[in-house]
C-alpha cells in the first residue's frame, strides 16, 4: 500500500486518480499539442512535475517498551491544489508568479487536453479542496508544443550554433538553404509521428522505447519520396563532390 503524504491525508481519489501515472505520453496530434502553446500552461505542467515537499508519518507500537514510535519521512508530492500552485509560483525564482484567475483559466485546458487530471478531493469540515496531477511523468511532443514560429526559430538557432564545429565551407546563402532543408525534414517527421503512435499498445516503461519510437519514425520516413528527395538535396549541398 502506498503511503499517503500528510498534506493530502484522507484524500478521496477520483476514478482517474486511482489509475497509475504513465511514464511517457507521446503527443503527436497537432491540435492537442497546440494546447501547450502558452507559457502559463507549460509552467503549470512543470510545477506539477517538480512538486512540493511533504512528509509521510508512520506510527508503530513497541510492545516491549510500551512506547508509541512516530517516524517522519520527507517525500516529494506532485498532487497539488490551486492554492499550492499559486504559492509555488511565488516562492521559486524559476517560475513566473501566477494569479488565481490564470490558474483557474488554464488548468481546465490542460485537463481537457489530457495532460492533467483531478486526482482527488480532501474534505475538511464543509470545505473541499481539489488536487491535480499530471497524467504522465514525461510528455514527448516532438517539438509540436512550440508555437510554429518559435519552433522554426529554435531549429535555425540550433543549426547555426552546431554547424561551426564541422569543417563545412558553406556560403551564407548555402547555410540558409541547409537550414531550410533541415527544417523541412523535421516538419515532415512531426507530421508522420501519429502513424507510429498508433502502434503503441501499452504505457512506456523504459526511456529506451523513446529511441525505438524515433527509429520507427525514421524507418517510416525513409519510405516517403518527399523525405528522401529532401535528404538527397541536403546531401548534395553538404557533399557536392561525392
């Protein structure tokens, strides 16, 4: 039996809350990924991932001495209330302070998109407090969670920063063409990711399976003429003499 942290002692789990959290959720649907095109929603997901410090109290009775023994163990709790999300956003420097209106507006969107669930309810007298958690420990979005313009900008910046490591005598015009080709191949891969997601039959339990997913996506892509043509154009640009 899993010990319940003291901060949510007596929690009544919802039907979704009784289900085990998934290790990885592949997000390849562009409409679902578009829900994350908002910094507040991304921050709420991050805060639910980071969690807060809580404690688990274990009581036992020593029949020999007649003493009651109480032990406390510090744990991380990832089921948070709206109040705890607000408090966390103001206590840690890496977060932007959130308002109650922001959380109440964006949290339902994350629930609607399948990123967050209502985990359970704690009743204290006549007051009830809802607690929320992520549906998965990790979300693999293949870059779809970026706004399209931001995604293109990120790819261009990564390529420009990485290419100088290699001895590739490219002109500025050729560099721009290369970045466009790399961006085209990545966009195509993202478009076909849903094909591979349909093959996933169970929760992913090992990060190695993410690599297998990416490999299957690459295998699928190599059967698409437009992908191969883009790769060939990239090859001719990088290795014109071969």
